């Protein structure tokens, strides 16, 4: 099981955070993004470019890029450029967003079009990532027989991680993804949804076994389990502007290292080949959580031999 850690919200620390994660033994680093949100939000392409320059081994994951906010050809160029900058270490995580409608208004994109725009963009990405001339006329995108030069380093382009929670996201993952990447899921939900995703893949003429699963989870680790539970519930509740006191045990990682390892093992047994750990906290508290996770959880979570 590969383990990624999410970079902190302070973009000026992206390079240092990534270098520390690589030294600590994580397999990858990730960052989410929004154009606007309730709090500090990075841009994944910029933060991961900084991370690429400070590292040599770890994978670099956008988790998630809000795909409909970008013109399809532009986001393809950004993804290919990051693949080049990183030496072929970029994993392209995408979602269609919608939980913060204001950013769609600001981008001039009707929020109700996010699904079809995301579908069309994924179609465009797969064509442009192939490195060949693309002649495409869709509902939102027109490419007049052009190709991206230079092409991506990774054959076929950066692997696509499709995130979400609902039926449309599962269908999208089955059609386009290398990795199904839900969040706020239990291990049971992950196992059930992966079966659905692979069934969609088969209907689209793809090899179902080629699609793996990853889980995104906010969390913390602390020798004091009550303190950890409260800290994680409060932090994620502030991010999403809702009460997580009844959801924390269902969806979030928290507690002692032993408890966190056991919960991660449940996700691994449910089919997750990767975990993206998003630590709560900021400043020195966040650093302490990341260091504790790396020291006391990481090897057990990865089940490394």
C-alpha cells in the first residue's frame, strides 16, 4: 500500500514540506485545490511544481483538481508540463466540485454544467495525453488538429485518479480512471464502489482489473485518543462548515498509532492500494502529527516488507 501525505496550506512551505515527506519515507505528496473556498487554498499545479524541484523520488498527486473550472486544453497543457517538470512523477487527480458554488461563478462556469464539462475534459485529456494531433469539436471544446509539444513523459500521460462519492463519479472512473479515489468513505463503501467502478469499466471495453483504488482521509494521530478525536472532528468541521462529531469515527483517521494502523488495514483489506493522509492542524502542530504518523504508523500502514 502506497502512502501519500498532503502538503500544508501554506504554499511557501510546499518545497520544504515535500522534501521532509520524501526524507520521512512517504511514497508521495499531494495537494488539493480550489479557486476559492472557506479558507486557504493552494493551486495544485504551482505547489506540486515547487515540490517536484525539492524531491527526486516521491509521486506528486493533485487531490483534487476541480476540472470544470479549467478550459480542457489548458488543463491538459498544465498537466503535461508538470509531468515534464517532475520527470514523469505526476498523478492527475480530478473531481467536478460543486460544494462551493462561488468559485464556479467567479470562473464564469455554470455549476450545473460541471458534470458534462468534466466528462468532455476527460475525453480531451486522454486524446491529448496520447501525444498525437487531436481534431476535436465538442460542446465546450474545439481543438483544430493540434498536439501538445513536448508530450508527457509517462506513456499515455499522467495516470488519472477520479475522485468523488456519487454514482456519476463511479461511472466517470470506470470510463477514464487508472485509480478510483473517493473520500469520506468507510471501508465497506470503498469495497462496494470499487466493484461498481470496475463494472462500468467493463461496459466501456476496459480491463476492470486495471483500475485500482485509493482512499483520501483527513486525520491525526496522538497518544491521547480523546484529544485526537476532538482535534480531528473540530478541524474538519471547520473546513467543511459542518458538525463532524458524529461522523469522525465513520470517515476520519484519529487516535493512537495502533488505532490508526488498524483502520488503515481495514481500507487496505477493502481494496485500497494507496492512502492519501491529510493531516489536520497547522504550523508546529501539523508537523508533529506528520512526524508521528511517519514514525509510528507509516511502515505498518504500507505493510512494507
